[in-house]
C-alpha cells in the first residue's frame, strides 16, 4: 500500500460534501463510508438525473472499496452485480472529496465538482448517455448560473423546464447575453435587436404562459424538433466569424398525457454552448401562427445609393406591421369559437397580402409571401381555416400570372397540395381513403416532373417512394428511391433514399452496423459473428415496438443458450427516456444509440421509415431477412438454430 493510499484509507476525518434536501451539509465520516451513507445520503445536486439506485434488498449486496492512483484517492461503490454505482474522489490530495460521480449501467452519467476546493459543489456535468451539459453554479447551490457546454437539444429541454417551473433565473442562463454578442462580434442594430428580444425575461415569460394551457408544472420535455442548422457566413457582415444558427426550433412537450408544441425559436452557437435569442412561445391547438425565421437569419438589406442615408420603412408598411403585431398579440385562445379562429387567420392573410403588395424589393415580397402561405397551410391542416384552400389557390393563380418563372410557384403549389391531401384524408371514409391517396400520388409525381429543381422536389420524391413501400409496391418504391438518390444525392432526402436502397437489397449481404453502446464504448454487430442475431430498430414512443416485447423476451430466454443474440438500435431523440424504459420492461440485450433520432446515422444508413424494423442475421454475418416479424421469428428461428433452414 502506498503512503498516499495508507493516509487516505485510515483518515478519521475525511470530509464529504453531501447533497441533501437542505442543499449542502458537511458530513464527517469514518473511513470507508457505509453503503447506506454512500447510496442514500450522498446525492446529486440535481435530483432529476437518471442514475442507478439499488433497492433496499440489493443494498446489502453492495460494497465500498478504497481506490488509489498516483494522483488521486477515493472510494468506489459497487452494485450487487459488480457494476460501479458511485465514485467519490479527492483529486488534489487535501484529504477532502471534491468530485462525486454517479453511474447508470456502469457508465458515469453525472458528476458534481468542487473546482475551487472550498468544500462546496460549484459545477455539474452530464456525461456519456446522460448528455453533454456542463453547468457552473457561481452561487454554489443547485442553480446553474451559466453553461460552459450545452447542445441545442439540451438548451431546448432546459428552457422548457425553466418555463414550466416559472424559473426566470434558469431561463436567463440560456438566453443570449451581451457577453455572447461581444464574443460573436455582433454590433449595431443587430446587437440591439438581440438584446431587446431577450430583455425583461420575467415579464415576457409571464405573458407567454398566461395565454396557454400547454406549459405547466407537470409539463415534460419530449424531444427537440428542427430542420438542420444553418450557417451565416462572415461575408454577410453580421459578425466577424461564421455563425451557426437553428432558425426556427420547436420543442414537443407533454402535459398530463396531452402533447403540445412550444416554439423555441432561434438558437445560436456561442463557442460550446447554444443560446436562445427569444423567449419560448407555447403554441395552442387553436393558435397555429408561427413566427418565421429569427433575428439573425434575415436577408441583409440592400444598401441605398447614398450610404449616409438611413434605411427606413414606409408609413404604409409600418402601419401594416403594427396591425399584424396587434392581431397576433390578440390571437384567439383555446376557448375561442371555430368562427373566431377562422376570422383571425383570414384577417392575418389579408394583412400579409397587403405587406406583399407594399414590399419594395423582390426579396421582401418573397419573404412575406412564404410567411403567408406557411400560416395558411398550417391553419388548413389543423382545421382552423375552412377557406384556406381557396385562399392558397388564389395566391397560386396570382403568382403564376405575375411571376411565372419564380420559385414561389412551386413553393405554393407544394403546400397547397399537402394541405388539400391532409384535409381530404380527414374527411374521407375508409372506402374513400385509397382513392384520395391515389390522386395525391399522381399529383406528387406531376409536381416532381414539372418542378425538377424545386427545393421541395426531393421531399416529394421521398414521399412517393415511402408511400409505395408502405403499400407493398416494392418495384415502384425502388424506382423512386433510385431516382431520388441519383438526382439529389446531397440532400437529406437523397441520403435517406440511398439508405433505403441499401436496406431493400440487404438479404444475402453482410450487415455493416456499429455505434455507441449505451453500456459504454462502441458496439459493432460484426463482433457477434458466430451467433444468429436479431437487430431491432425501435423507439420508446413506438407502440408496436412495446407490444412485441413480451414475445421477443420469451424468444431471447428460450434461445440465447443456442447462440441467439439481440441488438437494439434506439432512435429516440431524448436519450433520457431510454434507460427508464429498458428498466421498466426488463430489457437486457445491448443497445446502440446515436444522436439524431430518425436522422441518426444508423437510421439514415438504412433508410428506416417505420418501427419496428428487424433484420435477422446468420452466424456468418449475412442478412437472412431485412424485414422480419415476431410471428415469422417464432416459426423460423427454431429451424435456423437447429440448422434445418
């Protein structure tokens, strides 16, 4: 035993800082601490972290051992199966714990630190499957005053938590600050507009919450929803460096079992953190108006001939903007009648039409037109604007006459088509649905031929391919996936099409699949050669996945001793939901998880379009079936394992 190890192990006054219900309380403990002390009293500062808690029955099987390295000393708490549950470390040799680590399935998922060694926790880190967050607690309590690291997805989750708890301090830590703006070297009116947008957060939070039943104390963040981030180049003159921005992010939430949508809005990356540039806005079912874009990602205004002259908005435009702002501030609440909601959307479209007509540049007209069309289409698809289809057709006709070569034509046509299809599908009887879908497919095909270079064409082709695959028409699906992959290979839709083709041609080929193992490290399916393996793409929100579990678990129990293995590929966007689900359903097979949900690398590599999707692989690593079912497994798996197939 080294001198350092000896000193640590037999110290009688080894100080722990214990997170209790009264925040922080010093505790002098004999060495080593009991498992009761280590697992029941030494707690994370943030109580909502998902860590492993042994039951009272398992507590007697846990043990605490001294751990020493040349630079650190501490205690490790092991669970009943030998897995690490906790690790408490003295990193600077002063005989006092300054790092507390908490584990889930053998992985460290959360850590508290006393970085200035004053016996008070001042930092919190989320690690591995726990996330990427790193928060600083300047007041040395449980409140995060600033984030050293936080992803856009995690920022949206923390914003929802802050809003639901009406915690202005927590929300303020997520908002862009003057220091952030200076780091990005944003100046002038743009800097002022950003600071104005996040000023008076308490007042703006209260105003947002008063009009909505979506956010409350029981609200849970479910997942982050946004298009891919954009990049504002330094050449745009908005900052002295390139800026990464999510233009219009959403958070999907749930309150007492009811789903809801909250507009997070614009997020901008500042170093290793993502910051909000506005206060989140709950979107009730009757309030479908969504603010387009954000402050940063707006087209730069064209300079006037006289550089000394300031750009101004005409009195007519200013009046219309004020009318639009007033209308939106008085938008109907959840108790409003359908007629009132429809009138609101009609009036909004009227004002936007006038803004289009008064716009002085083509870019401005384009911007207002797109916002108007998006608003009408959203209202139509939520049954909030019965006359919306007619309005879209009028806009389409007008643009065809005035700007026949404009990209706006395809933009309006595509949204009108989708709105009509969704509306017709809602109204159709079961017998009529097939006819509605057939007509829509013909329209989509015509769209792709008429507008081959439109921004929406890759999505239209993907919709065609996926619909044909769902209907069991494989040749038609392959035709569209192939055409999409060739013509639009660099787009998100094109990448998914390439993956779908790879999936549809898997049988008889080697499966190449690896990713982050939720138990730690990497998991490569190739390492399971010699075993018959079932790969399942699934998610916690997938009802059929849950319904299949009892039979899959029974197959696993019956045949695992015959070298049968299962690997899950989870595609949840919210990683915090996975571990509780696995524990609840007692799922023991390994899990691959990569960030991005349906846009994650495993899902895109194989163009996954429905869940569960199951691949059955033989002992040589070759795919036997690319789309097996539980019923097929029950019949075929015993034959395969017995060598009769």
